């Protein structure tokens, strides 16, 4: 199998050379040494047999619980992450500050008024202002229908976008689903609305609404904006089918000054090229409704455990494995942006990065941004991942959220695609709790990250990280 | 098949005669005429093809929503039921008053204090007083462990009973599960507790706690008592495994005067013996957290629809079919007790009764209290139910909750046992909403009740309803 792959690689190398014959300096073909490939089976099996990823996830979700960026619990999460890195024996542990405006949720309540009076289960969207609004509800089947509403047509009314997000293994339904959250409020205000309601961007049928950040376009006066649980959206749609309905939405929430949290970082030092870094990680903050188990304690647990297992090897790989627990992903990738800014002049040293932030479902696919000269190494990594049920899926996906700002500057990325079929049943809801995680699936993720990080850190040659300006030349 | 059943019936008749040879007056063998049996297949198929049961269930849960006994919504539910009976063309529609003390829930909140500070999702048990209590939590694995706690051992503390209810098709896990709710608070107070927490009596893993009535023993001062959602019980148990935990429970709830609601009753008049009644029904009230879809709008929808389908037949059966929408089942069978009291001198006229109050899962079994002289007729009913996938299960089960007070006075009962495997995932939670009901399973229930009620109302001879005093002689 290896011989065959190498033959293919050689062919591609020649094709690559032919295609870029005009280039002055052809990059060296990246390759993973046989000794590193040979070390993989034991690492993979140890990871599959280890409970460490689950234990870390349990520790964070239990001891800290929900950890909204900027909250007291967020500060405890930072202390927890620092202590956990130390406890696990990382070679270097430090924090880097991340500053942002702090949003707080204090209370929220929705109700249908009049002849069909009843409570509605809803949750304020992150970024929503507080306020109590009362008016007739106008239903829109989707965002496009709201966008088509003429200015003034919603004066004194609440918009309700009733779009049903689709379930998909790769989470592709979340694109249109989350646009209803990010764009809907501003569109509603443009049409005159005094409040905004949406069917949760979720795929479940439980009485647990899905929160998430929204933004208001500049120049607009924000209005109370909330997501109904899926059964409540069903209910409101049925009530509206019977006749006009008035609702009252009372939200106490809003922006409250500036807060500083921290990216918490731990290194497993490379044995021969410690200044070269393979970065893995997840985000430390969560929404406030659940305990952020799948979003994203799992990512923290998976990547901390993977690096720890590599650190336990008798011989560290050549490069440093860095785990970053990013601050405030949920409200705008603040941790990822801060990391990219703080390390802007170290792009080339960051060989490749992969983030786990899509729950705890099994990894089914591997892809990366690897340029031609690193594709043979990518196939070696895929070969080592194959026994975990992971397919090589070149050309798919993109970088995880917190590494995307750095990737936009030229960082090479890899993606270990997780099965997200059930992810949006839980995402951003009170129901995002530890019991939803299958320890065996989590261990498969740990194994995948361990194998990927170990091989990338053992590679001879790079994965294409280059300052974006240089790439564009 | 019919010939064979009749031969068996004749044999049993003789056996019955032999066994009770000493009796002065041997009851006539109850029998269902061939013409009635012949009418069943068409009735059954019409019921399976009808959406009526679902439409009624949708109407009640949507237009009224949650309807806690004694609330404004409960009064709307009474008006709804009366109007629905009229709209469906019942021959006689009326209400009978049911008076009880009114319990109200206004707000509730739980939190872990200290180093692991976090919110707990809980709901006050029905009957809980209001109050804010704060103290250390003491966990008990089950009710027996709490019962063994010495007096004074919980002084200043909160008891937490962490019993995990078991899933079962027949709901048999609810016996021990609900005793934790009914008995736990008093046991906790006896040991000195200032508050009571329990793992919800439920089989789900969602952030939706299960409420339900509790009672405090006479002479005890009630304390705030609440159920944690299953994930929150898991969380609190994990936290307690790490060390002592203090919690604060703040409940605003309590008894607030007397309320009068109503049993709402509709008759489909019998063609030749209208004074003889076959009673079916469910309960109209619900808890306040969900919209009471499976508990028990489904029972209302099933039995109203079954009776309406019988009423639509060219020829009504001999006896009257009566549908009772019972008031305030949830807080102590008030409607059932009031009906039994109001009709105490009509036990013999009430031929047999069956209540639907176990969700919307398919019926899998038929049983009844039928004495020997009515067992052949019971087998005829079972034979007519068999094409619906329903087995004859004589000797199992008991009367539904609202007919149990009347059954204790001598009323004959039948039971159409529903598959309750998933019932306690939803029971008494915010998640008890219409989307959880499978319309096809609901139609199978309607067909079962229609067949049962039609045949019982067509029978020649009785099903054994006799004042209990007479039975004991």
C-alpha cells in the first residue's frame, strides 16, 4: 500500500513540477519519515483505549459548567485550563489576553396574549438589547421573505422568521440557518419591526431554544431579538394559521462594558525543531444555557488529550505540539483573532493547525489546505487515519473557526471532519450537557488528533504556511 | 372462529354455573350480538383513516396550551371542551363542578454556590410552598436511603434523592419513581431538611424537569421541593462526588385559595337503552410546563373522536356512549372523585368505563374487570380489537386514574393498555407538546376506543358494575 501511494505521489510530484515549471524555487516535497509512520499504530490504540479526553471534558463541564465569555465562570475556566495543562505535564503553559465587549443575559420571557394566551419558550440572541415589546406577529417562511418586506410594513410589529434548518452530517444546514439569526434582526428593523423572533437554528424537537450571536447593522436601533424553541415555533405558526396573534417579549440583557479573558496555551516541546509549531485546539468559552459539552469542551478535551498522549511518548516528535484553548469564540472569534494578531510574524513557524469545534461525533474525513508539495504527506496522514474509519477527502471543508483568522493570513490548516448529524440538536441550547457525549466516539477523535498532530510534527518539510501577502505575489 | 368462541363461552357458562351453583340468582351471560360484531370492521377502518383524534388534540394544545387546574387557561379549556362537544354533534353536553384548592407556580431557580457556581434547571413540585433556602446538599441514592436518615441528620441541609426511574412499556417504573416525589419531601422534613431536591421521575436526558404533585404529611411544615432535570441531577451527583456542595433554591409558588373547574361531559345517546352508559374519557387539565399533549389532550382527542365516529353511524348502539373530560386529575383526581360522588347512585347504570391517560402510544393490550358472566363478551371485544394489533391480556392492569374512585365503588372498568416506553421522557415536562404525537398511533387508539365502546354499548347483559357494598355481601 505504501509503495503504491508513493508511486502516486511521485507521479503527482512530477505533475506539480510540470505545472509550476516557471517557478524559480520549487519547494521541497514534504514527507513523513517511516519511523514516525511506524509509531502510529501504538499511539492510535493507546488513544482509543484512553478515557483522558472524556475526563477533561467532564472536568470542565462539571467543575466550571456554563462559561459565557467575560463572566465569572469564564475566568474560572481560564484558571481551570491553566491548571489542567500544568497537571497534564505540558512543557510550557501561558495565557494571552483577549479583550471584547461583554454581553449579559439576565432574564427573558415570551407570551402569546389574548384568547390563546400562553407562554412561549424563547431565548435572547447574543447581542440582543433588553426591552419589553408587544405587538402583532408577522410570520415569514424564510429570510428571503423578510428581506422582501417593504420599509414600514412591520411598523409596531414583531417579525417571526419560521425557517426550518436542515439536518446534515457536515452541518451544511447551519449556513442558511444561522443567517436567519445574523441577518434577520437587521432586516426586520429595516421593515419597521419593534422585535424579532425566529425558529431556532436547530434540528431537534425539544423545548430548548438555540441562542447564538447576532449583529445589528450600523445605523439601526437594535430591538429585542430572540429564538423560539422548535416546538414553540411550531405552536406560534399554528396559532397564526388560526388568526392574528399578539405577543409580548420581555428581555433583560445587553452589552455591559469591556472584559478581558485569555487564550490559554500549552506546548509539548518538539525534540529537534521546537520553534516549529503544529497547533491544535478548541474554544474554552461557551454559551450560558448549557454546560458547553459539545460546544466546545469536547474540542478542549480532544486536543488536550491528544497532545498529552504525544507528550507521553518516549520520544517527542521534532516539532512542538501546541494546544490553544481559545477565548470567546462564540461572540465573534475574539480569541482566534487575538492569536492571529499576536503571532502575525510567526505564520511560517506555525506549520499547520486544526481545530476541533463541531461536537463529539466521530471523525469521518480528513482534508487540508496542503499545496502540491505537501500532498504526499497529506496522503500519509490519511493512510494513518484510515484504520479509525476516516477517509481522505481532499478539497473539502475549511479551517475551524478560531484558526480561520490566522488561516486568512496564510496559515496552513487541516480538518478532521466530525459527524455532525445530531450536532444542531444540542448546539447553543440548555441541552448541551455531558450526557450527550459518547465516550467511545470522543476517544476516536482523540486518536485522530493524536495521529494527525504527531505526524505533522514529525514531517520533513512544510505544509504551506506562508504570509498571505507572499502567496499573492 | 365465532362458532368456536361461542362453544368456549358455552363451556365457561356451564363452568360458571357449576362454580356458583349455591347462588340464588345466576347472572345472565353477557353477549355481543352478531350484528354489532359485523359492524366493527367498517368502524375500525373509518377510525384508522380519520384525522379527528389528532385534530382535537391539536386544537386543545394549540388554542388553549398549558391548562393548570384552576388557572385562567383551565377555564378556557372547559369552554373549549364544551364547544368542541357541541361542534361534534354530541346529543347532550353539560358540565359538573369540581372544587379544589388552587396551586400556582410563579418562578423557580436553583444554583450551586461557591467554587463550582452554576445554575441548576429545576421545577417546583406541585404543592411545594414558596421560599428561598440555602444549604449543603446531602445525596441519597434512593428513597429508602432517605427514609433511613435519622431525625436531625439533615438539619439546615437540603436532601437530594438521586433515584433513576426505569423505562418500561407498561410504565411500571413510575411506581417507585413517583414515590420519590410523593414521599420524599415529608421524609426529608422528618430528618430536618430545609429543602428537597430529586432527580426527575423521568426516563429522558433533556434539560426539562418533570413536575408532579407532592403532599406533605400532616403536622409537618412544608419546605421548598423541586425536581432537577435528569442532566442536572447527573451534574449535581458529579459535583457531590468532588466534595461538599451548597445550593440555593428559590421558589415562588404555593396554594392560593379555592377554585372551581368542571368535568365536561358529552353523550352520544343510546338507541334503545339510553339510560345505560358506557363511559370513556381523559382529563382536561394539564401541568403548566408543557401543553399537555400526551398528558392528556391525547386522551381527550382519542375518546371524543371515538364517540363521534360512533355517533356518525346510521344506527347508534343500544347504550349511551359518554365522554368525560375530567377536571384536575393532576393534583389529586378531583374530577374523578367528583364524578363518582355525583353519580354514586348510578353505578349499575354505568355499564363499564375506560380512560385514556397514558399518552399517545399504540394500544397493545385489552383487559377488564369483567366477572365470569361477562368474560365471553370480553373475548368478543378482544377479537374485534385483534386486527389493531391488540392482545387480550385478562388479569392485567387496572382502571385509569379518573375512573378509579368510581371503580372503587363498584364500577366495571376496561383497560386499553398503551405502549408507554417513551411516555416518561415527556410526562409533566415542558417537552409535552404536540410534535411528540404520531398521528397514526393516535388513530389506532381512536379505533380501539371506538370498537370497545361500540361493542360494550351494544352488549346484551352487563359487565359487572354493582355497588361495592353489594359485592362484598
